[in-house]
């Protein structure tokens, strides 16, 4: 024989279990959709194109990087990328008239 309070307790327990299962399913679906739609590291770091820039008097890698950076990465990393792509070891060797390729993301 079930009393009213025991049925009520059982009903509340079932509600809690349903909520917990619903929250777990929601969390799982959210995480799954996040994994499906986030860009991979390769996509986020692969340049779309390169722009040939002619170095002018007073230009530095910093000023060139600042001009073409779209705030997707740290400016220092962007400068490193420019140096690596153009095989520049030292920023002092930039001369007016030099042509360097700058990645555009």
C-alpha cells in the first residue's frame, strides 16, 4: 500500500532524474556541436593569401605587420611568421625597395 507522501517522493525523484538526464543530453549535444563547428588549428592559422609589399624608407617589420594584421594573432607572432616566410634573420636588413610577402589571414 502506497501512501500519498511516498508517491509524491517517488514522483519528485523521477523528476530529478529526468532533469539530470536532460541536462546531460543537452551538455553532450552542446559539446558535440561545438566540436563540429569550431575551426581547426590549421584552418585558423593558414593564410588566405600573400601580399607582396615593397619596403619604403622608414618601414620596419613592426609597421608592416601592424598595417596588414587583422588582429587574429599576436603582432609578435605575425612578425615571426613574416620573417620565416621571407627567410629574414634580422629585422635590420630591410632596405627601401625590398619586396617581402606578407600573409593575409
